[in-house]
C-alpha cells in the first residue's frame, strides 16, 4: 500500500495513485478525442470532505482515469480512511497541518500540471496547500475545483448570519458521540438530498458504503475536525488568490442543507474575482455522487480550458 510520512510529525498518510495505461483497451473510452488526455501528464488531486475518505471519489476517479486518461491522486486526510491521526501526540493539529500533509503528497508523487478537486472542508485545505507550496509547485497547479465548499467560514456570524450555527455543529458532534452508526445512517440521505423532494434516489447499498467510509474515521479526528473547521475564517486567504495566476471553479447545489450557496459559493467571487460559480439545480451537498455526470463534464471543460 502507498503511504508517505508527514514532514511535520512523521504521521503515516495513505494515498492512491491511479495512472492511465495505453497497453490495453479502456472500458467506455471517451467518445471525443478532444476529451482523451492520453499521455498529457495532467493530474487531478482529490481532497475529500469531512468525515469521509478518498473512497467518496472512487466513482469519479476511475472514470477520469480509465475513460479520459487523466492521472488521479487522492489521499486520506490524517485520522480518516487508512491514515493515522497523530503519531506525535504533542503535535497540534490544524488546517495548516492538513495543508502541509497535502503539499508533502504533491511533492512525493512528482506531478506535472495538476488541478485540485476538493469537497467541503477539503476546499480550505486545497487553498492553504496552494498558498503554502513552493513556487515551482504553485506553477504546476493549473486550477482549484471546489465542490460544495465550506468557504469562507462555515459558522454563523454577524457578517454571515445564514451560515451553520454553533448549536447545529454541537448537535452533530453530540450525535456522533452518542451513536455514530445511527447518526450517520440518519444523516446520509440528507447529504445527498434524498428527503428534499428533488427526485433524487440513492440505492441502499450505496448509502451503506458511505456508512462504511464514515465508520473508518478515527473518533477523535471526527470531533477535532469540527473544531478546526469552525475555527478558521478563510476570507483573507481567499483574497490572496486575486494576485495569483490560478483559475477557480466553484460547484454548489441549490439545496445544500449543510452549507447553503448563499453562505458559501455565492460569496467567493466577492473575494476571488476569477472564481467561476456553477449552481446545480435540484442538488444537495453530495452532488459529487448524485450529479456525477454533470460534475465530470464541468471538470473536463475546466481542465480543457473551455
């Protein structure tokens, strides 16, 4: 299994690296040669949301790799999936820790041109990773793709009164502490928009797989990440992108009950002038699954520069 050690505290971090091959026929190859990236060297680096792991992206990664010929890399954030939480117990874990872990991964896997594809709290992680990485790596990063971002700050304040309240976050943590399995099972349909009369159906077997993904997470990591998520306002960090030659695509569901577009995606262009925002109709927080075809097409168009 591929692992790297964090440069911060030697914590063991798991990742996957899907590379397209040309020695055999592909399953369901791209219908258009303009969308077959072949040996272009382009790479998508996926950063998962809370409290998932890289497995949340498998259906997208296999398609991008096998159908479109794009190398796909994804890691498990420390404390999630197969990654350890904290080898050195004296290390203080923060968003900057996650970002440095991602920089370590990018440095290790030796990419050419790459794009970040991040979801929820992963969007802040990708932003910090981009800002913190060396200039040579920054030049290789061709874009930031954010799916259902929690940016700029997923906590209700006087300036953003429709963001999630502290009481809501506390209720979520209480649910995990009381009965993680039951809480996850009850919450997942809402993540994908099933109860919202949007015409969305998710098979029970798929929901069970996502239950399994959440079940792999370290209990302390689940709780600590909520404190980390609600402790960092990314407003000033987002403003720094204005001086950078970097493209930004923001995709959000119009029925995202976790973080509404009004409290997140629609605010980003005010801070990042080059940000392009797409609001999906009848989509919730988990649009990466329920609207996978649309997400795939928009990512391809963005990577192609269309």
